[in-house]
C-alpha cells in the first residue's frame, strides 16, 4: 500500500539513503551517518547537527503525507526507527521493498523529532552554562567591589572624623571659651578658611562611595555582553534551524525570533524589544547606544525560559510539543470515551459528580474523627501553642532492625587468628 503512495521523487530520496558517501578512506552510507546524534556543545558539532536537521527536514516534508497512511503513532514510530538504528545496511536490504520503505519512513520521522529535541537540549544546556558562568563572574566582581567599598568606607570615615567632626569640635572649643564674640567670629572665620580646601575632597569621596551602591548595577550586563559571542556561536545556528510555535502570551518573544531569522542574526537598533524587562531595555539601548551582543544574549536567555515554561514549543518533537498535543484529542474522546475509561481501569471514576460526592463525604467523616480526637484529648501529637496556634508534633519513627543474615553468622564478634589459620 505504501509503495503506491510513494512518488518517483520520494523513492529516489529514500533509495539515496542507501548510497555510499566517501569520507577520507572510508565509504559510509547516508543512512548510517544519520543514526548517531552527538551531544557535544562544541560550535562545529552544533552547526553540523543544524545542517543535518535541514537535510532531514527536506526528507520529512516529502514523507509527511505518508504518515497518516501508516498511522503508526509515536510508539510505533519509535519501534520501527529503533529497528533501523540497530540494523546494518545489509540487513535492511534483505527486507521487502515495502517493508524497507516503512522502516525508513519511520526512521526519518523519528530522527527528525529526536534531532530537534537534541538541539533544544543543547540550547538549554548552553544558556544554562552561560548564565551560571556570568553569575559566577558577577559574584566575584561583587566581592571585589565589596572589598573596594569597604576600603572606601574606611577612608571616608577617617576623612569625615578628622576633617568634618574635627572641624566641628574646634568650633565648639572656640564657642566655649571666654573670649568676646567678635574674637570668636574671627577665629571661626579663619578656621573655616583653613579647612575649606578639605571639603571638596571629602565630598568627592562621598560621591564615589555612593556610586558603588547604585541599584541599577550595569556590571552584570557588561559581563553578559562580554561573554555573548561564545553563546552566539552555539545558539545562533539552533535558533535559525528550529521552527518554534508560541502559546498565547508569547507573541513578543516569537516576533524577536522571527526578526532574528529574517536578518540571519544581524541585529540592529530596530529589533523587537517587547520581550525584554524594563531594566534590560535600559541596558540594551538606554544611553542612546544600541548593544547587539547584549541583545542576543538576553534573547537567548528569554528563549530558554520560554521553552522551559511551555510558552514556546515544537510541532515535531517528543519532548517539547505543546501541552495539548500530549492530551487525548476531543474528537477521539467523544468517539472512544467508554473504551478509554475501560483501558485505564478508571470506570469507577466516570461519574464525576458521584465521585466528588463520595470524596466529600469521606473527607467530612475524617474531619469529624480528627476533631473528636482533639476534643477528647485522644490525640497526643496535637499541641496548642501561643496565640492558640495549632501544631502537630511528628512522632519519632521507631525502626525495627531485621537482619535476615544474622542466624548465619557466629555470635562472637572476634575470631582468634589461630582459628583463622587452622587448616
């Protein structure tokens, strides 16, 4: 049946998988080259997998109309694909043409899903490593900054104590003496002229000290920008190769991804920024200078978070499909509801109203029993603390040591050496 569905072009593509590819002195088959998926996060390896995805995507697009005809499902697809992975070319060629085509179609579909999952895993791992490294560097920077601030505080405290409070104490001494007010005023004026040269330096020290406590610390974004190129080499090929689908609320990040792909990763000042937080937008272009490297780093981090939260998903995937894709479809539920209840052994729960009523009654009975035990003081673990706060003291777990091998060992804990050496 599948042979009739295959066009000449598709047959040619499938047969091409059994053609040999020459690599150095070894001849290998295309099908063999597609079996193993690297887990490496090296940029060259990632780019190779991104190229493989484009090649498999071309095959998959040609084979996609056959999937409803085969109707293998995800488990069936895995089964036939794993058979191909475990077999060599000679074994596959021994199969009938139709059987071989079924296996290869399943294999291509399976690898298409796996490779996309592999690239998403790599994206998430690369971003996580990048974030951890940036946070570690920023923590070290903060530690050094703290040491600098501590030294600045000591210097500032010394200057204030000597130059400001010392000045105030001298004025107080002048005021407390018995000289005439005119004489006191002249002394204070002379003292002020003497100390006036110190005040600008103290004020500058104070401003420098305050700047160290700036709430919008730019150093973290500087670190992200500095390390961005390393992340770009790993994530950019992945983002260009994958086709994400966004849930409701993911429009901003989806627009940014589309822009990134259309410009081939060349980011300019007109790039979408709706997905960025206000502080991040300020860091990217707040001073009038757009920072594309920082923008890319933040974009990749937001993409990773959107994937993990389920806002971004893949249509063809095992691990990163939309949540609705993992659920039973409404049409199938309407048609096979009774059968699905029976297969899952959940028939007693079919009547939701009855089940909730039974659970409500059981819960009420248990509440009543618990309250009676409290009122009768039959629950030794219930305690009433200060302000009538209730607490349950967890009883210590009694462990019974049961050693099944104990009867097979001697009661003595020590064995004399002569007994050990005795033949």
